[in-house]
């Protein structure tokens, strides 16, 4: 089920006190070696209000994600959480392009930003990860290669090793 991130602007404007809502579902996000998809759940809750055309809200999210190792390409699953307070002037330009004249206010940019700030750009499954064999592509953490290593002299760049740098 897709994550519902839009609320009716009129509901938010007409609420006398703060407007509370929570949702859960799936949202596709890809960042570096990390991703969320239909297998990963995201839940969020928010308490928001508009006073004098300033939207203020706090948001808490819980989410599952997967990360692919940058060396061996193994995929691991994680769960995380984040919370943050936002305050936006709706009369002026804002980074999220929210407008009270529109029918809905979409919280997806806020949720995406909160997820991305918790992810590592270059995930490694282990600091001692051996990665993939450059010749046959086998995962060196799980298997050992049985092929002969190339001799350094066979490489067209072997003469560079003789330079005194």
C-alpha cells in the first residue's frame, strides 16, 4: 500500500487546534546504495497547525530500508526512526513549494528528507569487506577464487610501477 502523504489544506486551515494525523505504507526512495520499496514499511505521525500563514509541525517517522554494500553488493535490511520540527512561512517562497491555495499539502518531501538524512551514502557491510573478485566477480567474503592471478608484467600499465613518484 502506497504511503498517503497528502492532507486537505482546508482541513488544516479549519482546525481550531493542532491537526494530528498518522499514516503507514510504502514509499520508493533511492539514495546512494540505500533504498526503500514495497517490501519496506514507513510510518509517520505529525501534529501540525497554521497560524498567521505559518505552518508549524513536528513529525516522527519509523522506517525500514535496505542497503547494498559498495564493495561486495550484499544487501542488508535495517530499521530506523527520526523526528524533526518544521516551521514554514506560507506567504513567502519556501524550499518545499507549499501553497495554501492548492487543494492538498503534500508531506512527502519532508518524509523523504528525514529518511535520507539517516542513511549512509556509501554503505559497507563490514570494514574488512573483501569485495568482489575483479576477474570472475565472486564475492571474496564467501568464496575464494580458483583462477590464477594475472602477472603484473602482462598488464599494459606495468611500466608505471617502475616510476619513482
